[in-house]
C-alpha cells in the first residue's frame, strides 16, 4: 500500500516556463515533511508548448504533461485525469506558483537550470549492476484468463536444479515495473540478485500497463492481478520448475494467498508487509499513523478517523447497482466535503475491491509453509496488528509450518530507519536491509 498521495503526486504534476520559457526547470515540493524534487522540460513544437516531468527521487522520467500554456508571464500546467494543476508567475529565471491536487495546495518555486546541471543523481549502492554471475532471461507469456501479455525477467543461478526454490515476485499497489522501483530504489532487483547468488531463482514481472506488459482495463482489481500470478505459476510449471513459491510485498502479500489458496503448484509463501487485517480497518489505521507522523493534532486525527470509517464502511457494505450515483448522494447527505479527485479514486473498481477485502478469507485456507515479516516502524501495514492477524488466520487453517517475524527499526520498505515516515524512504540510501535478505533466503533454502 504505497502511499496513494505520493504516487499521485509523483506521476502527476505539470509545469513549464521562462522569459524564454523553453528549457529545463526544477523545484522542490514539501509534502508532509518530505522534499520531492521535480524537473520540468519545456520545448516548442511549432507554435505549441510541449513539456515532460522528471521526479528523480522516484526514478521517474519523461512523464508527459497534458496541457502547457504560457501567456502574460503566467505559466499554467494541467493534468485533469489526476485532478492536478499548477499556475505560476514567471519572473526572469524563476516561477513562483502553486501546485494543486484535490483540496491540497502547495507552494512550488521553479528555477531555470543552467547548462546540464540537473538534480543530483541518487545514491543507491545496493542496485545490482551487470555483468551478473547468474543467468537472466527476458520472458513473455499470456494470462489465459484475462488474455493479457506479461513480460519479466527470469533470474536463474548457474547449474540450477529445477527442484530448487524459485519465487514469483508480486509488487505492491500502484502500477510498478518488475523491479518494484520507487524513489530510485529497486527492491525486487536487489532481492533477485541476492537470491540468485545464494542458489534461489526468481521471476519478476512488469505490472499491467508498465514496461512490456499489456495495458489492462480500467475495471481490473487485485483479483485480476492474482490471475496474472497464477498464469506465471503455470508458465514456470510448463518450463519444468517444481518448487515454486510466491513472494509478495504489501498488496502483493495480499495477492499471494489468493493464488496459493487454489493453485496446488504453489509450494510456499513469503509475505513482506502483507495485510492480515480487513483492509477497511487497515486503511483507517494507516491514514491515522501517517497523519501523526506528519504532525497532525490528535483532534484532527480523530476527526479524520471518523470520516474515513464512514466512507470505507459504505464502500465495503454497498450492495446496490448504481454506486457512483449512490456514493455521491451519500457524500452529500453526510455533510462532508470530499474533493473530486478523492471521489474519483473511491469510485474506482480496484479501490472498491481493495476496501472490501478481508485477507482472512484466503489466508485461512493456506496450508503450505509461510514466512510473514514486517518492520516495527511500518505505518502503512502496522506490524503488530497484521502479523497477529496472519498468525490467527494460519492457525485457523491448521497450518503447522509458518513463521511470523518483526524486524525492529524498519519501515514498510524494510529499510533501517528512524521514524518510518514517508520522507525517509527517498533519503535512505539503503534499499533493503541485509538482515531481511538473509532471513528470507535462509528460510527459503530450507524449503528444498
């Protein structure tokens, strides 16, 4: 459950400028204490201004801006699909403006970049670099259920015995590439590299709509993504692999039990910060803890809790046939102000399925070996409540072979951190703690 606000912030935002407006401009958003650098590149095509956005901390480049207009020293950038706009006054080589998204407004000052001095490159020392000491192969297969194509990387140690463990890696929420790239970190690439050096094979995939994989459809849910992972199991089985496991992070830790509960070719699971609580309850707690880390008052937090419970309960329990209309009427009668961008998100098929999801429905059917891990400072999927819920569900399943483990001082990305707040994700150079890599790999090797 990657922070929705960040993913929207980052994959949105549009700006452009200069007295000579063309060129590259950079600024820094302050989002709940996290500094988020942005770089906008503006050029002319004929008489029209065209711009793109880079977000260096998130490893995102060349994101197209929908609308760029510049008149009377006023620059306006818009991305209607995400409810985002930016407007600023251009003075010499800076732009003083306001970034808006939904009900949120943030100041953003952009400065023109001289020469090639772009934002500094992030240091990510754990990111693996070629040449590798193991085999990697680009693979493609089709999901027979939804008919979409999936593309990924198969990493296989040299002289690999197909009776040894191989894991399919499942990303968290939001569209992500096969490396689960975020803030310049590539955690799945780091895990795959570490595992391959220890004799463990992996298959990591681009999500629908990312990299080489098919675009998908607007109404897909986590259940559809589970069919992608099921197709990956069938693909590996057809290639002769016998000891297939699943490793899922965040929402991926929710998808893994869906697949394992019905596919007998899945032999073990690793759940990294996977949810165990009903998701409507988890989201209320997540928003509360995130707000607390951002410095909100207890009065504000409690008010937010009350509003969120009402909204999420409505979504979870809705049984009608005209959700969009009924939800709009519900919001009106509740007297709460909800931004259009937020309403659009809550009407989304994926979000509705997500809010109504109870992991126990599937985890309580899992009888194969399970390792469930979490960080003590994870505010997105709090360790204590979710590990306990997973343990309870596996006990209900009469599962005799599982382990839950809480890593002290680690966040949702399994980085060694100070508070667990979002602003640390990008600032920490470590992608994933070696302690976590060692714990997972030693447990997996024991599945031989």
